[in-house]
C-alpha cells in the first residue's frame, strides 16, 4: 500500500522535503499543508521584490497546480493545522479535514520576533517574512515618506537600501553598537554601514525601541537608552528583528524542545519525545536547532540553504531512504548594493557566547592581480580557537566572488583544520583577471599564524 | 655571522623565497641571481599585456632597486650562473663573480617546449614566457596579419583572443581533438572553443605541427596527420606548447630528477642526491615535481600559485625556519573573454594516466537565484574515484565566481572527502543576488552520488 507522507509547511524546507520524499518513493501520497497563500519562494528575496529589482510573479517558482501536475504532490494552501496526534497518526485541519500519515514532516518555520512593546499592533507596522508581508509594505509605500526599520541585521540593511532607492527617508534603529551584530564583527560590518550611510540611510545605534507611537496609525517610534531616548517620527515601522521557531505543532506532539527555543532532532532529522527517538516524525528548517560544527553544543542555523539541506534529509528518510544532516558552520552572505559581506562559523560575538578564546588574522587585497584593471578591494578575516588553533570562523567583504571563498573556509571549519594545517593543505587557482596569485584567504591565514 | 642565502631565479618562486628568507632571518645576506631582465612578474599576464589590457610597466611589480632599498635583497639581473658546486658551496656567474652560500634555493623555472621540427628557429617564431617574449611579439605585430598559435592550452587560448581583438587572423593548431586537453574534459572545454570561434578564432584540431615553412622568415606551418597534412600560411607562429623544467643547475649538482623530468624534493622543498637529503639546497617552482594529493605518485604543478606556495616553504626553511609543502590538487583557472573555466585534481585524461576508474556528476544552474536578474549560467562537473568514492577532480565553467568554488572543491579533494561525505558536510552561503539556495557545486555532487 502507498505510504502517506504529510508535510506541514511550504517554505524551502517543506517543499524540498516533499519533492525529495516523492523522488525517493514515487508511489507515496505526499501532501503539503500550509497556511501561506504562496509556496516555494525564498523570503530572502523580499527586500529586492519590494524595491522592484525582482518581480513577485518570478520569485514564486511554482504554485500548487504545478506540484499537482508535475510532481504528483498535493499542496493545500491557506490551510491551518488544527491538531496533530501521534497516537493515531492524524492531522486535522481547521476546515475539518482529517489526514492519516505514515511519516510526518514538520517544517513550520519561524516568525519574526517583534519585541512586546506598546503600539506594535498599529496600522503602519510591518515585518518582512512572507510575500504578503512584502506586498503589504509595497502597497503602503505611496503614503509613506519616513520609514523606521527596527534591527540592523542583513534583512534590515538590504531592505533599507531598497527603500532609499525608492526615495524614502529611511532610519535603521539598532539596539547594539554595530550593524549585523550577532554574526559579523564590528570591523567587518563598519564598511557596510558606511556604504549605506553614503547611500542616504540613517542609523541610530545602541538604541532599543521602547514604543511605537500613534493612535491606531503609526506616527513614530521612541528609541534610545535612558536620557538618550527620543522620538523618531515616521509613517511606517518595519521590524526586522530576527525570527523565532514556530513551535505550536511540535508542542502539540510534545516533541523535545532545546535550550535555544527550537526542536531537537537526531542527525536523521527525526524528532525526540522525552529523550526517545520518534520513528515517523521528521523536522526541517527554521523550526529546529542544530549541532555546531565547531564546538559541543547547539546552535541556530535559520538559513534558506540550511532549510534545503535539512529538507533533503528529512524527505529522504521519511520516504524510507537513508541520509544524515551534519553539524553546521552556517555560512551566510548578504548583498548590500555594490558590496557583499559573508561570514561563516564563529564571529567574535558567537565565540564569546560559547566562551571560546580566539585569535584573528586579517588581510586585504584585490579580486584580481594587483596590476590587472578592474580588481575590487577584498578583505578577509579568519578566526581561530586560541587553544586548538582550529579555524572556527571567517568573514569576507568585497564586491564580487565572496560566496565561493566563504564556502571554502566553511569546509576548513567543518573539517576541523588548524590554521597551520590549512596553510600546508590549501591551494588556490590563479589567473590575473580573476584573483591574486596567493589568494587573500591564504594571506589572512598567514597573518593569523603569526599571532598564534 | 650572517647567513648567505643565494636564490637562482627571479620568478614567482625565487622572489617569494628570497623575501620569505629575509623575513625569517633579517640578518641574512640574500642574493638573487637571474638571467632575466625583468623580475617579479607573472608570466600568466603576458597574453593580456600583448593585447594592451594590462600595461608592461604595471606588471613588473618591483625592480632590483626596490629589492635593494626596501627589502635589503640584492638582485643580479641578466646574470647567468656558470657553475655551482655543492662541495665548496660556491656559485660562479658567467661574468666571473664568485658567491659562497650557506643555503641555496634553486628556482630556475621552466622553458617553453618547442617541438624539434624543421624551421622552428626562423624569424617570426615566438613563444610566450617572459616579458621580453611578449614585447617581441608585440613589436612584430605591425607587420603581421596571419598568426598560427601552436597549442590550445589556456595560454594559447587567452593569447588567441587578445590577438583577434587586435584585428589579427588567428588560427590555433592543436594535436589533440579538444582545447585544454590535459586538464579539462571535452564537454567542459567545448563551450570555450565555441566562444573563441564566435570571436573569430579558427581551430585546426587533431593536427600536430610538423614543419615551420619559410626561408629565414616564417611563411606558414605544415600541420595535420598523414593525408590531412597541409600548409597554413602565416607571418607569425607562437608556440604555446607547454613547459619543461630547467634542469641545468640541478644536473650540475647531481640532484635526483624524477620520472616526470623535474627535480624530486622532500616536503621541506629540500633536494635529494642519490636518495639522500641535501641539507642546504632547496627548490621551488616549475623546476620541481610534486606529490599528487589524490593518489600515490608524482605529478606536475607548474602554476604560479604553486610556485609562490613552494617559495614560501623553501625560503622559510633556507633561513632556518620550519615549514612543509603538501601534496597538490593543482587548481587552475583561465579567463577567456567573458568566460571563465577552472579545474582541479583529475580530469578524465589525468585519471586515465593514473589508471583510475572514475564516475562523474554534473549540474547546471546560475550564479544567482533563478528569478534574480543578471545571473550567469554556471556548469559544475565533479569526478569521483569509482572504488573509494573520493572526490578527485572538478571543473567549472561560468562567467563569474569560479575561483572560490574551485578552491572549495580543491579542499574536498585534499581532505580525501568521499562524495557522500561531502554532501553531509558541505554547506553553502546563500543570498539571491549572489547564488542559488543550493549551490550548483552541491547539485553536481548530488548527481554524482546517484551514479555511484
């Protein structure tokens, strides 16, 4: 008899898991249940879609019809899950339909964390997570001159640039003293802030937002510490303050939740319940916490690329295949106008959270040979653990060719390479129009070794 | 007393070794002896310098004066080494000067291998190795309409494009059936040939050159097998037929030469003499053969990036420091107009030379998210050993962001990662304007695994 595989959630994790499950077991009945209207899109692109650089109709790659016809996967959109029972393997939706599963994949993702402050539920307050969030912002722009973005993470920065390009007066308000505070170091993040300032984005740093002003409609926010607190008038507030795992379904099933507020899984992406592996429940995406590749302990990796990787593992295992998900260094990259910033593994801030003592190396160079026209400045920073000498983090700022380099350094982190070993083993390709004869990545590790 | 360190050769290996030796032991007397006129430049850039895209005055980064004043390194240009004696640690130059060394670094590089055919020494026959080679070609262009390039390796291809852009009639004649025959596979090399054909470069494949015609001045070449042999009229022939190690000095010293026609070294870049380590003689660059990172046995890695890496090791050890040079996968990249092609480790041809049975995976995608404007096509091929499942080679063709990806795959080869393990461990950064959510590198390995 055909296996029933139910996937809850239609983001990168859910749709990948559904497709992979169907690929592994073509006879399976695969059903995706989602409360979203649009499926199979990348929330990361929403800043560019708001600006108009990418088109809404392009970014949603497939609709439910496509999945039905092309992949024989049933997708129920705008459908909420009312209850799930592990005992009788049933999912009941809010419209009263009942589904029985042999394998359940939970990919319920995350929700923007909006701080619990006064006035946050007024007209004119937005977040950036779904296509509908983005379209709502876009629709409200005509009546908006001044916009406050709460949070200077990469989504906030990308969005700010798009909005100033549309002629808006944009202020980013951040509670920490630097942009991209959790995953980038101050010295690497500074050129990004400078670039955005030159583009016209205003920054208010060290300033937690304590209130959204207005009587039903936003008129401003109050931000700043103690006597520095003041009002920043605006007609729109967008919270880009990070996300939290959606735990409603995992809690219904009493799955084990970890210290970081997300679901604990086995390497197979299977759930645990009171410490015991649950055979037929799998998870993927923002809803789970991961094992750090660097040190013992859990970490969060709420990235689209992680979601896809986990979706492949969950989907394959749910369909009777066999795969495992490894520990993560969580490489990321952001494009802010002409600049790209990428990072992997530990930043100073993350290392400090884990109590690690670090040593840093840094090098500056170009994306082409020094004498070759058109090279862009390239800065690479590498972080090692002071005790083991292992490479545990890296960050790169340039205008091109950043992603491949950060993936390369990610593999060094995951392989547990020491800085000294990396220098013996790593090689770089060379051609004057594409890079320097000794890549800046190697030069940064050379510098690091002099400090160990 | 200060140590005397003598370096023979002023290319990437020699100048890097000299600078590193001086850095490690600032009290050392470091002397570089070279028969070249220009020092410290990258021969790889000569195709672009001939075209005028890079300037001769820029590509020579430093002259002897600079090294004397800024680094306290003495560089004797246009100076030939007449003899070297290990017994009394003496180098005698052809102008009769005598130098005593405590450590000797041999970085004599390589020479273009011109096939021993009739007519090869006439006016109008060139090679592309030194700045003076390049300047000679440039000076002769005014009187030249038709140019034959012997050899479709990356230098030949890069040069051909530059010359058609200057309005010349350019024909590449290659004895093998594909371009970049040794290190690229036919399917990956084909788009490069097609691109060059579209730019106006003509190709004659499967055609060894058997004669350069002319009576003192080139009038054509005869190429082709058997009855296919015919004359290709031209006023200039440029041999880009690969290089051979310069062994004159190593042979004077009776150093051990390997099966590939280059000097054998220890991981410290020290020479051997009848199987015994020579304590005070080091080598670096095109003159040595390397250990393959993939399989037991020697390999050649006559690349600028390898030369610099070996120069650092040789220089450091010669000055009393401690470093080793690891086995190589020899990543390379070439820019041919808008296209970039890169490779690492084994091609089909190299794998076959080592007797390895291989399995291939391939994926095509884009350098940006599918829906994001401006993405360039990106093709990645990955080769695994059929027995061990280890990744042993990769090739990439795109228009951007090729180098970082090939370095990333190089680290997988050097770390001995199996394809299955790579998929568990590798992670990629993601942002719609810079790459796909699942990098094409991972997609290629996914494809490979289905075939194992």
